[in-house]
C-alpha cells in the first residue's frame, strides 16, 4: 500500500482524555447501543468564555447566542443557561427550539428567535418577550398584527439584512460588490421601507438592532456587511430610532483537521486522483465536485475547509481587527465609537470539541477482485453500527478520520500496519457510506472495536439522523470528568447542578 493519507482530527481537552478512556467508552456502547452520541457540556461553557474573552479584548459589550440548531441536546443548552445571563443566550430557529430553551432555564431576555417563523413560533416568542430577529417585511407585519390582536407588550426586534452592496470606496476606485444572494433576511437595499414600517408600528415593536448571518467563511464579505449595518444604524438614529445592537450572526467555523500538511497533501492527491495520475482516493472515484475534463480539473471541491488556521473565537478576533472597506477603521473601533453592542450567533464554533459519535465495528471484509471495473474491487469494507444520517460529517463536506478504539489492548502483530478502508453503514442501500473517502486507519479494525468520530456536536450528531429501516437512532449522553473518573448520564437527565449524592455537576 502507498503512504497513508491521514486526516487526523484536531483534538483538545477534555475530548483527548475522553478518547483515552477506551474502557469507559466501550462500556457506554455495551449499555446503550451503537450508534451513541457523547457530549461534553463543560466544553461549551469554555468555548463561550473564549468568545467572551474576545469581547473583552476589544472592549465590546453584548451577548453570545448559541445557535441551537447545531445540536438538539439538552445538556449543552442547560449548561449555557447556567452561565452569566448578561453574557450568554440562545438563538432559536423553531417553535420546538424556543420551547426547549425556555424549559432549559433561559429567560426570554436571553433568547433570540431567528430564521423564517410560523405564526405559533411568532406568538410564543412575542408572548414571553423574546427578541425577534425579523427575517422579512412580511414577518414584521405578522408580528405587529399578533402583538395588537392579543394585546401583548412591545417586542424588541432586530432587522436581519442580506445582499449587502458596497459602494465604490472613498477613492472611487472600488468595484461594486454584492454579497451572495440568500433565501433569508431582507435585501439591504430595502432597508428604508423597513425602517418606515418600524416607525409606523412603534406601538408594537421596538427596533433594538440590525443583523446579518452570512453562510460563508469569507472575512471580506463579513466586514463589508458589518460596515453596512453600522451605516444602517446611523440612518436609524437620524430617523429618531434608537437601536443599540449589531448582530453579526454565526459562521465562525471549526478546524476539524489538526495538521495543515495532511490537509494540503490530501487535497492535492484528490486532484491527482481525479486526473487519473494516481489511484482513486474515494469510493468509485467520487470527486467531491471535481471532474476531469480532457486532462484539466474542473469544478470546485464541495468540501469544508477542514484545516483552519483560525476559527471560532480567533476568527471573530480577526473580523473585529480588520479595517472596514470604506471607513478604513477596524470594525471593533467602529462599533466602539458608536457605542454599539455586538451580538454573535455561533453554532458550529460553540459546539467545537463538545462531543463525539461512537459506532461499533460489525463486520470487516474484502470485496472480491472484480476484474470488470478495477475500482471498487479488492477493497476493505468496514461495516459500522450506524449510518450516514448518524454522523453527517460527509453531508457537510467535512473530511476527517475517526479514531480507532480497540476492544482489547493488542500486543502488536502483523496486522498492525496502516490500511485504507471504506466505512459503510447499517442500511441496505448501496449509497449508505459513512464517507465516500477511502479512510486510512493505523490498522485494520476488528469486529467489536469502536470508531469514534470526534467533534460531531455541531450539525454532525443529530441533524440528519432518521429512523430508516427501524435502525436505532443514537442515544445521547453527557459526560463530566470528576476527580479523575468519567461520569455519565442520559442527555435529558443532565442539569448543571451538583447533587449531594454526587450526580453530574
Ligand atoms: C445557522 C445559523 C447560525 C449558526 O451558524 P454557524 O455556522 O453554525 O455558526 C447563526 N445564525 C443564524 C441566523 C443561522 O441560521
């Protein structure tokens, strides 16, 4: 076999020591089945603290809102509920998430409702007095109607904007740039109409800020959007409105792969494989969006940038430090000069390192040497007690290796050499591959071993899970390290308190 192309996961404490506790993880899967999700609620609190540290560094006030949609669990939201109310809140995108956040102990002043909303969601948000991040003009009209019809108190609202256009820069040399189209938010060009509507309906809504959420990692686009929001805030003040918040959404990202060279080597090799200058690196030569057109690689790889030199809080720091395109001062300075508060809504980045997904190895076999096709023949198939919906890293274009957790400590034999395998799921479906990538492991797994997919708490754990074929949906447990040992409970049993009897703290 040629040199293994590893994409080893970036692992930080306490995930590192959890992965070292192989016996503990095996006993959890023995008791609760495969697949199994394991969460580390302490880590989400630490991540929120890191975002807060960036606020402090830039002397900014405002709240960090966890985008609940990244993970359905209770443990993470309850752990956040226990933090400083002025510093940490939750962003909910459905009636179910709003109910859940309330039940986890978040008071309405710490809850922000985002995304397009149905009438029940709007009513409950308005009834309890959560902040409503308005997605469209129509939604503003609906909310106003609900507030009046049911005699509710005035509701704090933010206006979510999109499709920002930057004017030519002050020297007149700039190109007109527009951020990508989005299904969400109101086009920034229509903001005057929106503000007039807000003014007309001052009895029902109070404008507290303007917002954006751009689903991109492009910093330049975000700095431009931030500057636009500051300009809209100026327009508000001219009109006699008094908003105080700029909400820059989420999308701070996560680094999944530890090593820049591994990532570089892998992506280069993928291109070569698509060109046919090296053997396929994927199931049936899948190209992740790249294709060979007469000896030239075309298309763009639909991959998450799994190696990130800066992500999460570091990315926020970078964004706040960058000069904005027309005013030319760091975005943090702009916010500070205007006395604007900053809201962020990280999902993936707050869930970074907060959990893993475990699957038992059910079968290991080698496909027949199929002379017809060449590719797909004579390959190792490792069948897992999970399917592609249970660990949807692939769905999000995240390529990263699982960690092999042996059933028994082995003595080191001939088998202990690196091997490329395909990870297949528990559905009777040709397409049910955990990843289409050939995954390199330090040795061939054995039946009964576990594979741990690290860092799945953001979107990869329960977002796409389903009940096809009546295969079990993963249970979720919360784990906490206490005096050198790991303790666990079901996710729904986790509360961020200490019992005299010693339940999870
Ligand atoms: C999904 C979403 C987020 C979170 O995005 P991440 O990339 O997970 O940080 C934040 N705000 C809104 C409005 C969203 O829809």
